[in-house]
């Protein structure tokens, strides 16, 4: 077997072993608070720090599990979860969040009990790009217009929720890898232009 074939086999085996060695982080949800008035346009904010220290990581999945509270209703509620982008205090009337970055979850209000919100894309951004995590805000509808006080009360089970993040170590962060590829492309374009000029 030639040297390239051996290196290829070793590289593939290493990649497969790295993917199989995913780790799991479980963090509690804290500071659950309803933001907004009793008439409507409520949002639910909570803190949960998904930060993983000690090197470059790739997030595979991030789920928040909680029990839906209150009386069942014969409908579903579409919610969006956004990352909070500035410090906030428990009980504040408003939080600042990134409206361009969100996860969507359909919550079946016909029952009380277990609900899973998939926040993988949000946590990937926070962890893989080194963003500071200030928490998350849950809002109803596609324009984050909020939910009624009764709908917000159904999310009170978040106070005993957990976030489970499945991740693995990588040789370099996805952001560094992307930046490196972009830098290599720019350098190649610059060299080509210089050679032609």
C-alpha cells in the first residue's frame, strides 16, 4: 500500500472515531421570566449557558426539554426562540435579542407534559463562533409578536428544564476553518490577479 493510501485510511479512521466520541453537556435553565403585559404580546425569557470550554468544538444537537403546564387547548402554537444579545435582569420588562437568528418549534397545546425545543442552530452559533450567551427568548408567531399571558404561563415548566448539548472536539473551530478557507481563496485570487497584471 502506498503512503497516500495509508494516510487516507488513517485520516478516515480518525474522523470516524472523532464523530463516534461525541460528548454530552446538560445544563439547567434558570431565571425564567415572562416579559410583557397581561393583555398580550408576552415573551418568555430564560438563561442557560451552553458554553463549552477547553478548545474547538462542533455542536451536533442542542435540545431544551420541559413540561408544558396548564389546561390543554385544542390548538398548536408556533414559537420562535431567539438568542438574547445583552445582559438582562430577572423580571425586566424587555430583553434585547437577535431577530435574524432563531429556531422554530411547533408546541402542541392539546396536552400538558413533555415538550422538546430544538435550539441546535442557535447553540451552534453561540458555541462555534464564540458568542457570549445571555440566554434566550421565546416568542409566538413568525414576527415575534408575542403570546398571550395564558400562553406564556404554559411555558412556566421551563423553570425546571434542562438543555442537553451533544458535541465533539474538532482540530479547529468551524469558524476558523471557514475563515481559513476564505483567506486561502482571497490569497489565490490576489495571486492570480497579480500574475495577470
